[in-house]
């Protein structure tokens, strides 16, 4: 810290406020406000007033022979490495540059970058402080596949950032780390070379005062695979396998609706002849069925291990009073429907096909002492208004067909918002999120929210409006509250939903549907058109029992939401999540929620399991396992409900 004194008499009107002692070091370094006040009085200030209040100290100096400012430096110190593929630098906040350091300076910036200093590169083993740099406060690793502005080819790199903080407050450290990452990955203008990357870090360090030092290690790794569409591969068999997989995926999304050959050819960007050939191959594997002499196709709803009866009907058969379901389970993903049905016994499925795209599928069975009915909503064009209206209509038909429904469960996959610095708040694929109110007296209580983005007239700042839902009946949440109080993610006990999960994996396992937990859970960010960043998940440094390492999900309780159309916009989702304490986002259930409340169903709950970091529908790899996780937790709640006496129905 440097203080400059002015010998010239001048008049200053200066009002200074300090809310707490934490601000003292921010403005004065080691000199407290009170020492400064005593110094002023010792100098016999002409006019001085000291005002006291419970929350702050204020003093006003109107005339004084004193002027000061604090100089802060952000210093970039490159280190010479033995490996040519490695770059190591230190970005550090300093309040004083020693004479020895002055000799090593090669650049001192001006203008908007005043205080930015670059030192000469020195051998990595020379500085004594490097020897103590194993004791960092936080580290962060990422892999980057990016196109440098100065290099002709795509570069694959491993980057590790190590943090030192001025504060010892763990919550403050985590908060600063989160703010650092948000600014580092902000927008599509990710730095195109090493210098711009380091400059971005220097700017962030300058803004985030609690960060004292960051060590940046960059290393080139391997030869990157060429970027490009797999459809451009020359091997025709590989091309056909990709198209076949896409056809099956579109049929699963559309189920229980049928799709024409022309629609499938257009969606997969192939010709109708190839689409028909691949559909015939899928037919031989018993994965699809056709109707209308092959004009329309549908995903075949059955599996090898679970041979329950599936009927194609024109009208839903009437059920006796004792056969009426009291619980409805709504899904949108094909694997979500299979997962829920895997939790049932004594089940039967009815499929009703309608050419106008309003087909229905109902599976009726038992979970515990309850009779339940599950359905699946079509998922194609999920962002379109017609698709949302169709989802609401399908829900209305479900609740109208089965008029004894007491509780509605929305079960399936969702996308998480990564928390890169806090292990306890970070959600990973497979983790379960159960809708639960936070009971904050200062905010409106809800379990599900739908947010719509609205642009200002000048299209500058985006704002959003929200629609919030909260059930009137809390019967399901009283059960969940008991589960929440008994749940310990670090306990080594096996919870009921984990037993149901294992049973579901075993019952659904066959060569066409492997619901085991995938081995890879990589976290990627796409920045711009050519930059792909792989980020390490935060790790638990306490050494406690980690359920994920043994193939079991971690359960979180809180709010769930969706965002109109822009759910894949990372910045918007992150901002909404932070401002509203949202744990995850799904593909959009607003019309379904409207229908549930419109049909006067007062008891409902949403159970999601993380399948990706978008909306739960962007990638297929984790959907089968994640869907089973959510279904298993739903079964745990349902089995805790009291049995229904049909004499009273």
C-alpha cells in the first residue's frame, strides 16, 4: 500500500461510510478506519465530525491537508518450463512492488488496464514461494478443444487453475470461485490464445477482491480428433447405423403417436428408400411396428424380460370400481415410461392410436397397496405451442378417463446447473431431485416454476416473468419430509429407492435396453462455434462416504423449473437458478401443471433425475439409468401411502 501526501492546501468534501470491519482492509489495508481517524485528529484537522450509529461510523472532513489513495497491482509472472508443451504462469494481487521486482518488470499497462504488470519469465524452480504452492485453497481442472487465433489447427489442452484467497471463510471462497467461473465462461467470446486467456484471468482477479493469487498450468495433450459431423464418414455401414439410431430415437420421442416414412426421412436428412430399409431392419429386431400398410410406424412397446399384455384399442375399456387407479404418473420420455412400468406388478397396457396425433398409452398396475396408471406425452417439437397444448390435452384426457385419481406424479429426467466449486451443491448425472418447498417467509412458496424470457424494447437486457405452482394438499410432502429428515448422503446404509433401482435395472436388462449406470460422466461447455471445454467435477475433500462411487444417486430436495424456449442458454438458466434457488430444469411442464390444477387435483409432486446439463432430453446416454432413479424414488413415496378402502371410494 502506498499513501501519497499533498503539501498543497485544498478543500475536500469527503463522506465515508463503513458498514463493518471487513471493509477496512478493502480500503485501507492494515490501517483501520479508527487509526485513520486518530491520525486526522492528531494532525488537528480544522473541521472534523464523528457520527455514531448502531450500523455504521461516518466522519466528514471538509478541509484537510491530506489526500491519499491505495495502489493495487495485478501481476502476471510467467515461469519457464522444461517441457515445450507446458506453460505455467502466476497471476497475483499485490499492494507493493519491491525494488527487486522492479528490475524484472517488462510491461506496466495504462488506461483501463492500469495496475496490470507483466514480469520477465523466470525458471520455474527459482522462486521460493513456488515450493509452498502445494498448499492452495482450491483447484479446478479443465480440458479444452479449441481453435487458437495464432495456430492453424485445433488444439487439445489440459488447464489447471489453483486458487489462493485472502479470506478464510469457506463460503466466501466458494462464492468467489463460482463468480470466477461464470466470468471466465461468460458469453461466446472465450479467449482465442494464451495471452487473452491470461488477460481475462487478470481482469477477473482485479474485480474479485478476495482472490489473492491464481496459478495457471496449461499443457498440450495428444492429437485432437477432427471436428465434424459423423454423417460425413465414408463408411456406409457406419452412416446407416447412425441414421437407424436416429430413426429409433424419433419414434421413441413421438410415442404413442405414429410417424410416416417421409417425416422420418426429413428429420434424419436421408431419403425415404433408406428410411424404409432401416425401418425394416428395426422391424426384424422387433423394435418397431407399422400400420396403414407400412405408411406409419411406431416404437414397439415391449421388452424381452417383462412380457405383460399390451392391447391396441379403439376406446379405453371401462374398469370396475376396485380396479380404478388412484395415482397417475406422467412421463415424457420413452425410457421414463419403461422405468415407471418396471416398478409395477400385475400390469396391463392399452394403446389407442389416433391419426390426428393424439394417441394415448395407459399402463395400469400396482405399486405397493395402490393401483396406479402411467402415461407418456409425445416429445417431438417440445418447444412449439402445438406440442405444449397437446401435452395439456393428453393430461386432461388422462384425468378425465380415470376420475378416481388422488395424487399425480411427474417422473423423469431433468438437466442440472453445474456448481463447479461446491461439492455439496453440485448435481451430477443420476442424482435425484424431489420437488419440495423451501418455506422461506420472504418469498412466494412453490415447488415448480415456468419462466418466460422477455426482451426490452431496445433488445438489450433480458427480463423474465414466471408462473409458479404449489399443491394445496401436502400429504405427499409430509411423507417426503420424513424421508428428508432420515436421509444422510454420507451414510453407508442402503435406502429403499436404491433397492428398487437395482431391481429395476435387473428387470429391464437385455441387449436392447441397458439401464446400468454409465461409466463416464463428463461435463462439457460449448463456447462459440469451435471451443469445447471439459471441466472436472468438484470433489469431496472430507474423505466421507461417497454414494456415487458405489453406483447410487445423491438425493436433493428443492425447486424445479423450466424456461421457455431458451432452456439451453447456459447464462439465462444459471441466472434464473441462482436468483430463485432452482435445482434443475426439465423440458417444460407448464401446460401439464395447468391441466392438473384445472382438473382440481390438489396433490402432486415432481421427481426428476439428472440426465444432462440442459433439460434432461438433450442426450440419450444417461436417460435409461436416470429415469429408473426417479421412478425408484417415486415408488418409495407411493409404498408409504396408506392403502385405499374401495368401500369408501
